[in-house]
């Protein structure tokens, strides 16, 4: 009898314990900040915010992966914050990669407060950029920027970021492998390609202002015009896409009559001069962007490891006129138009529409950059004529560094 009583007592005790544990679990489910609060990832920890506090929990890799797979980050939504650890490299250095005309530290400009800011996405943290870490992630891979001079700025920015602006004699110029040599009568090649031997990583840039295929109409005539095929990618892309692992495309500011006349480009579609349907410059640009996005998407069936990005347009900040009609960007005070981007959709509706339904990712930098009108070359550009401001290109270090941070967070 004593034994029976003892067994019933133990079962009763175990039942009470089970009920208590269940109650605790239910309470924990409701109260657990890892479930109900915003998550921020940094190294092996999850940071969560609840109200005005932020705490840190160590989690397993499996737990981290399963939670973050359900929460995609919109890197284009967030705010600019002051950071005394910026810039990521010196504007007085990086002479190996950075063009003097874009280094505002080498001009007459005396205010550099614009260098001291970083971009903070709303619902996630961008990992701190470290050149050595980036090269390890890009082991045996090639990253290619293909686009206009803003793409060239992004390329130079990344080279400075990777090297911290320091001279690197071990980095090898392999432009010849991609046909990037100085053509007869030209001042510079159509691009550059550099190999980091320690990780066999290649970073390259190719100038293709419209991303269209361009070919001479009459190869026997030295003064011939050139067919700019709105529905064909550049020959460089079709030739070298098998060797590219990360592709960043951009276009936008060369789509005007003046640029086309200067380059003797004539718009073609379906192998013929364009009809009235595409004669409008905006329609031609949109047709080309959509065509290129669809072509890149089709290449992923052949090269499934390719990671393609279409970068949105870099905003201009000409006030009171255009570049050739007295337009200027004299402001030097950071963030006078605000510091935060709250919209969910891209300000570049053309690129946003072109990549929708494809496997090409959007690299959305338009609204982020729109807030930084103080960061352009302005009147301090070395090559600018008197009274002419460059309110299109950016000072480096500067805004293109943030484009690369957003890119590297998504690669």
C-alpha cells in the first residue's frame, strides 16, 4: 500500500510539473523577443529591438538561418547616420585606382563633412565591409561592372574599398584578357580588369553607356555611323558572360540626342533602323533596358551560378538649370532634404519594372543617393569649365561606396 501511494504521488507530482512547464512555454512563446521583435544580424548573434532597448542573443546557425529566411531585407529603405569611422579610405590616397578628377580632396573644395556618413537599412544591419573578407567570399570569381561613367565610379570605389586605398603592387592588370587595351587614337581603354592573386579574384569594368550592341554600319567607311541595337546586349557581355560570376549593369544618362549624335549612334531594332514606335528617347531606353534584363535572365538557364544585378539610376542634382545652362549644386551641408527613405518601392520605376518577374536582382540606390546632393563634384571638378558644375558624378570617397556596401551585402 505504501508503494502504491508513493507511485500515485509521483505521478501526481509529474503531472503538475508537466502542466507548469507547458504554461511556461506558452508564456515564453508570447513574450520571447526573438519571435515578436525586429531582428538584426551581426556575426553569430541576433540583435533584437523591443521598444527602446536592444539586446543580444547567441543562436545556433540553424536557428539563425531558419529565422532570416523568412525576413528579406530591403537595403534601400533606411536612413543616413553619422559615423566617425568613415570614410573607408582616404581621398588623398588610392592613387592606383582613383581618377584625380573624382578625388575631391585634390580639388579646391575645403568642406568634407559629407564623408562622415553611412547608410543604415531599417530592418537589418549591413555587415561591416572588410576587403580581405570580401576577397575570400569572391575566391576564384569575377565581378564585372558594365555601364556608363557612374559604373566606372562604382568600380573605382570598390577597388579603393578592397585595398583600403593603399598601393598594391601584387595586383595584376589583366585587361588584355578582355580586350581592354587602348584603341588607336583613344586616351584610355574601354575598361579595366585587375586580378587579386591571393584569392584569384577579378574585378573589372567595361564602358557600355547604353548596354546596347553597337557596330559600324559601313565597316569600309572611316566616318561611318554606328547601329545601336536596342534589342541586343553589348558584344562584351555576349562574349564574356561565361566568365562572370557577379554582374552589375547600369545605364541611364546617355539616353539623349546629344550623346547619340556625338557618338554617331543610330537606333536599330530587329536589325533595322527604328520605326516611330521607338524614336522617342524614353521609349527607346525602356525598350533596351527591358530587353537586356530579359536576355540576362535567359542566360541563367545556361549559367545558373551567375548573380546579376541591375543598378537603378544615379540621381542628378542640377538646380536652376542644366549642366550647360548654368545649373549648379552649391550645397555643402549634409542631409538638408532629410536623412530617411521610407518607401518600399524603387524610385526607378523602369529598372524596377524590367527586373520584375526575372531572376535579375535590383540594386536600388536611387532614393538613397537622392538625399546626398552635397556629395557631387560640383564646381570643384578639375576638368570643369568656369561656371559649369558637375552635379552628376560623385566625390570619392562618397556615395558610390554605399552602393558597393549594399551590393556586397546581397552577393
